[in-house]
C-alpha cells in the first residue's frame, strides 16, 4: 500500500498531467487545477492505471487552495513531495500589454503567487510532520533568458527561481530540498495553442526546433522524468538549483544547423542526423 503523498498543481493538462501520472507510480496524488473537467479525467486515468488520486479544484493564486491540498494530503498518507506546475503566459510587448489590470495580476497570481503559496504550505506540512519533504517548482528557460513580448512571464519565472533558492537555503537545515525545473519548448496544449494562434504555425514550430540543438520539441514525459528524479533520494544532495531541460537551447549562441558533410561522412541522415 502506497503511503507517500505528492501534491501536483496544474495536474489537469500538459506537463503537470504528465508529472501526476509519473509520480502516481509510487505516490498517492493530490491533483490541483482550476479546470475541474480535466482534473476529473486525470484522477480517473491514475485510478485506471492502478494508482490513487484525489482532486482539489481551485485557483493556485489563492492560499486556501494549497491549504486544502495540504489537508487532503494529511488524510491520505505522508506528504513527501510537492510540485508547483500550474502556470501560463500571455505574449505582449510591455508598451502594448493589455491595460486590463486583471491580465497582469492573474498572470503574476498564478505563476508567482501560486508557487509562493504552494511552497509555504509544503514546508509548513514538512516541518510540522517532521518529514524530509522535497519541492519542485516548474520554472522556464524564460526565467534566465529573454524573448520579445514575454516580460511579465519572464519576471514571474525569474521569481520562481529566486524563491526556489530561498526555500532551499531557509529549510535545508531541516532536511527539506527545493529545486526548479526550467523547460524549453514542450509539446503541451498550451504550446499547441500558441502555434495555432501564430500567423504561420508551421514556421513558428520550425523556428523553435531550429533554435534547439537537439532539433525537436520535448515530450512532457521528458520533463516529468527529471521532476521524479529531483523528488527521489537519487538526487539527495541536489537543492537550490534550477535545472534546465531544454535540449541545450540556452547553451547555444544561436541556431546551429546540422553539418551535412559530417553527416554524410559518417553515414548519418543529412536531415535528422540519425543513422540512415
Ligand atoms: N509548454 C512549454 O513549452 C513550457 C515551457 C516552459 C515552462 N512551462 C511551464 O510549465 C507549466 C505547465 O505548462 P503547460 O505547457 O503544461 O500548460 P497547460 O496549459 O497545458 O497546463 C497548465 C495547467 O495549469 C492549470 N492552471 C492554470 N492557471 C491555474 C490557476 N490559476 N490555478 C490552478 N490551475 C491553473 C490549467 O488549467 C492547466 O491544466 C507552466 O508553469 C508553464 O509556465 C511550459
């Protein structure tokens, strides 16, 4: 019988959904999302694959959502892991940002305040329960590099990285670890929508692939595996880090094309770089 509990916010879709399914192998999942329909689906999916899951419908910007998640976790077992994944972006230039203050406040509310309250409730539970819990916050390459029209998003993800360091330093003496994962482009409903909304979706996708040395967009499960590692004892001495999972995107000075001569010389496909 599994007794370890993991809270996953944003579990209804994309990266959070993949993380919830991956962690359900050895955790009871408390899945949090604002979208009740998707939340019901992920809970059913976990139960169908033999796991245990419970849902909290709520806005992560409200502390009460996290308090509820903490309280449900306490009833279902021992809270060991907490993943703050709920987040979204709105691309707009600073000078052109929607003047409706709600957009600005809601973006900061979800990405930044949501992560803050998640960390606050997680450490509260770990300290009172005397457990050596672990937190993973989902950041972004945007927390460390700039891209036109992403000012507010980048501000929130920079804040997520800063908060991650603070939690790791403040609660490290009590055995609590906190890390962030900073994905590059990941194929989720959010990214698919951003492609669909672009004037030329195919070009937008190809541009992202070109900029990434691994020449492809990640699958959400590739992020979930790193989160699972950071929550496990295998990473017992890793804390306070923001780990980029982005196919070497932020290591590159620009787009690098595959060298066709090199590929031919070694019998590799001149487009994919893979064996012919
Ligand atoms: N997809 C990418 O390329 C990418 C890259 C880097 C970082 N990220 C980050 O990964 C996380 C997940 O992104 P995704 O692409 O899977 O998006 P997604 O839209 O597929 O999933 C996000 C989930 O969060 C939920 N959510 C949004 N606001 C919420 C709120 N206020 N309260 C509770 N739940 C809320 C949504 O309902 C949805 O289920 C985000 O933090 C995002 O910034 C994504």
